């Protein structure tokens, strides 16, 4: 799979899980609660992106030195 496909699938799964947890503990009712929950989701997705990017770089580095 390509990196962007992995990221998109991970983003969809994390978003679904995040809103599933929100619905269990009640969805936010005010705009400020939505802003906070969207910020948390954005941070989670950003860290997910960083992990995928670091993993992709380490894979390229290993294959370059092994050949």
C-alpha cells in the first residue's frame, strides 16, 4: 500500500473511533466543546502522520544501505 492510502485509512479509523467514544460520553453541545474535540482529533491525526512518515523514512534508509 502507498503511504497516502495508509494515512487515509488510519485517519478514517481514528476518526470513527474518536466519534464513537464521543457518542458514548455524550457529543459536545457547545461550539467550544466542538473546537476542543476537533483540536484533539487534529493532534491525534498529526501524530499518526509523523509516525507513518518516520516509518517510511526508516524503510527507505534500510533498503538503501542493504543494497
